[in-house]
């Protein structure tokens, strides 16, 4: 102002008059502008949370008096790229532009993006937000896997692809020009991710935790830009039919890991040699997966009936080798049964379709002593079924516990060969036993060229053949039969035993394995 007074004192009256008019006009315009700003401040109803930084500029209330914004309020922290924010707690906002102390902001990401950093930030007393501003990163949620699968994250590297265009550039341009071609590799990802997520282009490699299992699905999967994983989810299933290098003539003394001992409780069974609630061995079955055993139907039903024995009165023992239960205490698995499924065509008189599936309540633990056997299909047999050398295995269910050799008696096995059904029927007729051999049965007699310590008719056992499987060129053992019936009481080499043929029931068994 002193400069204005000095200027008026040194000018003429006409010049001074003009200057005064200019000052008055400027003052009037300033007053008009102030009034307009006050009116806008009063009438404003917008309550948006501005992203501009806090300036602590004065507000103009209706009284026209200025006052400074209260210290400690926080400016808008902004939302992450490819994400957004929400007010989720605290007193709220001032004029939709500032956050009051205690206000909580939560951050979220769009689909296929994952938040890296603080999920929430709080306006503090000093006017600053707690934590650090998060970012949204393109990522994939790790796929779930079973306990049988081992996962490994491969070292991060950018995958490259060769296309016909790359070859064209390579042949048509020099190396210098090729460097300008659109083949620049993307940068490696940055930012920490929460547990359970992986960066874009991350590769996961899978394998089974045990050599007794084989993998199904993809061995390697890549995180894609869509937030999904390439390939198929991996799983591990037990390897079937694998045991030591055993050929058919050398089967005696073998521990067949799929051999299942079927026990029945003595309750309701009238026998002077058994005390109440004792368990006695009735049959052998075949473990086909961790929860399923295949067995002859007559082993789990009342004789001559389709009435199924109660599951509580039956149990399955795996890993067994000795006939005497006390010799196998450390290796056996005694498993409860949850369900017994008879084939709907089972005929308890003719013993046609003599097959059943036992569902285990407890999952079998796969080991060197416990493994499943494969199921054979007709196309799998490399030779005619009539020419196959079939191995039969089982325990002597009629053994006398008081016999001196009982303690050392073990799982028995031997080799049999299929005979013509007509010969089987004629042999039984010659002994006064008319029978019918159906398409669901086959008859077999002991192979005189192979050693054997088994009396097939006394075992209630299972029969198998070895040939290369579809999953591996190595020989695998396949279930082909279940001991069903015979009149043989002398273990004669010339007498035949009838088996349930498993091949016709393969699809039915597999449906009930799930």
C-alpha cells in the first residue's frame, strides 16, 4: 500500500483519479469472486473421495469466514491399478475428499490379479496412512493336490517359442535387423504374493511321493494370463500288478502283495472247534485299489442264499503271509468293511456270476507288502486264454490249527492250465455230480510241468496271469479268476476246479471301485 500512496503523491490529479478507479474496480471484482466461491462451497452436494493430494487449503463456510482444515486428516491414497478400494471402517469422509482419523480403507483386485501388500490401511493421527500402498499382480492360485503328490516350483525363467515368423526373420534379415524384430522377452515378475499364489508364467512340476504310485495328469503346469493353469490336475494311483521278478514256474513261497485274507466272525456259526466271537479264515480276495477287494460271492453270503453276511462279521487282512495269524502281527493291516456288493446275476445254486466287491471302510496303506493287482481285459491277453499259464494263490482254509505244521504254513501257490468246459462237465458227471459250466466260468487243472504246493479246491483263492500292461512294458500281474467250486477232496493232479471268470465282470467291478 505504501507504494500506491507514494505513486499518488508524485502524479497529477488526473492520473491519480484514473489509478483510484482501477483499484476500486479490481477490489469489486475480487469481492464478487469471493462471494461466488462461498456460494459454491455452501451449495456443493458432491461427496466424492478425490484422488488429489491433500493441500490443507481453507474452506469457506456460509458465514464467509475462513478456517483451516483440521490437522491430521488423510488425503486419498488412491486405488491400485487393476483393482479398487472401499471405505470399510472408521468415521468416514469430510466433503467426500478427505479421510478422518481412524478411517479404514480396504483394497481389492480384479479377477486374475492378486493383492501384494497391505489389504487395509488406516488414517493415523499424524495425517499419514498406515502400512504401504498395495499393488495388484497377475497371478494364479495354486491348484489343490492330494497328499500323494509332491509339488516343486521350477526356477523362474521366461519360456520362448519358435514360430514360422522367427524362421522368416532369421533367413531374410541380418542379425542386426533381427534384433529389432518383435521377439523381446518380457520382464520377470516382481512383488511378493500371499501364500498359495504363483506369478504369471510360473511352472509347477509334479511327481508321486512313493515309487509304488504312478502319476496321472500333467507332470508340469504353467500359470497363464487368464489366471488359470495349463494342463490337467495331477493325481497318483497305486501301481498295479507289480512284484519281484517272478515267473509262473517259480511262484512257491512268494508274497503276493494283493492277496487279501477274508475272515468271518464265529458268531452264529455252529462249530465245536470255534469259540464265540473268534475269527476264522474263509477265503482269499484280490485288492484292486486302496478301498476295494474282489472276492467270490459265496464267501460273503450264507450258503445257498443271496443273503449277505453283516459287514461287522467280516474283515479283510492285507500283508499276510503265514497261515498262523500270530506270525504276521507286524506286517498285516486289518481293515473293516463298509459295504458288500453282490453281482446282480449271482446264482447261489449254480454259482454263476460268483463275484462280489468289498468296499473298505479304512484305506489300505500301499507298501512293499500291500499293493493292488491289475484287472485284465480280453484285448490285453497276448495269447489265447485257453493257452495261458495261470497262477493260483491262497491259504489252506481247512487247515487244522492243532496240526504240527500249522505254525509254519504259508500262502500257497501253483500253476494251472485251462481245460475245455465239456471235459470239466464230463469229469464231474463221471463222479455222479452233474454240473453246468457257464460262460462266466472256466475250469483248470494243475500244470504237471510246474512245481506246486497248493490244493486249489481247499484255498478259496485267486488266479492271475502275468503279461505287459498298457501303462508299462514291464510284466504286470492281472486278476483273471476266483476259485468257485470243485468236488476235489484228494488234491489229485487230474481233477479240475471251476473258477469265476473275472473278464466278463471287469466293467462292473470298475464301476464299483469308484
